[in-house]
């Protein structure tokens, strides 16, 4: 299966359907079954003590696999997360951009499975790892007149 959406297509999709996060999250690279997404981290993403919050890293991991799936199947706003497991491994640098590298491990008719490594700018080792499963909406049969 080849790419159905480019980096520019995915970023435009985010601006149209998810404007609340589109300003902070950008697709930087997309290829068949893999993607890199960056997220700007601001004061609203920090917990006491100056570390990036878990929900911020979860959001990035979730959006990353969502966009990787859309890149392969085309715009499907109703694809939804059915499972996520995330490990927070290191304290990310406060105020630094996060990068998520995602890959699709299985893309079926109804489910997709992927994993994501989250990196903090300036750090070589990942700060989080996530495994996600998505439900893909059934394709509507073309109406015949």
C-alpha cells in the first residue's frame, strides 16, 4: 500500500479538524508505515518541577500513530484509539521540542497497531515509548443509483 496523504496533506488535515493542537504539532517526515512528528512544548505542558506532563507525551504519541495511519488510508476523521500502553522512561527537558517517531506494525481492514518513540530535543535516548491500537471505520460502499 502506498502513501495516500503527504506531509503537507496531514498538516492541513490537522489544521482543519484539530485546530486546538495543530499549531503545536507538525508532521516533519512521512514515509510508508513511518512518520516523524514534532510538538512545541510550552508552559501549559509542564508539571510542577518543570518536567513535561505525561498527558502531553501521550497526546503526541496518540496523534503520531493517528497521522501515520491516515497517511496510509487517507483522511478518516473517525479512526479512534482503542488501546494505548505508554512507558515514561526519562525526564524530558523543560521547554524543549518533542519529536515522536512512529511506525505502523500492522494495518488491517478494521484495526491498526503501531509504536512510537518520543524524544526530547537535545537528548539522544527516548523519553517515552508507546504502543497503540486504532479502530479504522469501515469503508462505505459506493452508492449505486
